[in-house]
C-alpha cells in the first residue's frame, strides 16, 4: 500500500488548521501528521521527525513565515514548504520563492488547487498559479528599477501592510510579539525608504498598488 503524504500544518489560527484538515481528510493519499501554531513549534516538530511537506502561513506571531522558512531550510533543507497566505500573491510570492519555498497559494484558493499544489510539490516540482506565473514573467522582464515597496525588508513589508490596513503601532507590536519601539523603528524605515510622510500616505500607496484589498 502506498504511503500517505504526511503533512505538517503551521498556522496560528485553529479554525484555519481545522479547515485544511477537513479538505485534506477527503483525499485518500494525504494525512495531517502534525500541527503547529508558531515557528518554535514547527522547529521542535521537524527536529523530532520528517514530514513530506510543510504548509506554512506567512503571517505568524513573532517570527514570520519567511524567517521560519530560513530556519527550516537550515535544519531540513529537503522538506518542501508550501506557503499559504491571506495576502495577494504579488506581495510575498517572489520573496517566498527566492527564499526557497516550493510554492505559494492564497488562502482564497479552491480546495482542489491546494491538493494539486501538495501533489506537485511533494513530487519535486514547484507550484505557482497561472496568474502568478504571468506576474513573474512581467517581473523578470522589468529592469532593476524596483517599486518602492520592493526595497523593504520582509518584516518592513509586513509592518507596512498592517499599517495600511489600519492597525496602530501598539496593535502591530502585540500581534507580532515585538516592542512598540521596534515597530516604530520599522515604521520610520518604511517612511524613509518609500519617501512617504505618514500612515495615510502608506495606506494610499498600498491601495493604489493593490497591496491591500
């Protein structure tokens, strides 16, 4: 009998993990072997055993998904990581693939797309949607004169999107398990790098560039 694909789901929302488990329960060749709600749990689990694939949320408390990916690649470089995110592909997908992710899906994707992505990635392939493939072609065809938000670090981009969605520095600090001072420093870097003056301009930029819905 063929071995099932053993999956580690890493997401800080129990309801999201339950939803993925429900989707995967309907397939005969996959099983959720373990769950994690933060990066520390992910690393603890992969030290103890191997998984065929990790489904990893980009937006995790404390260390974000891109930072956790670097740790996974250092410890178990052969485990494929498929990113799942509420954010549109154009924001994070290129960064994720550059960092070594095997694929990127938005949480709005249909269940059959998730299953197809898991099968492709565990077979050694990479998974990106058709829409993202077109965006990547456009991106690779452009010159090196990057859009202002491309100059931000992964963490700065995350903070910028949270500011743009109306969250205060205190709320962001709490969600990311950072100090208010640290988040304020990130905000200063964002304003400086993007040549913006305040939160209203950050929000306007994000809306105009379709970085938030």
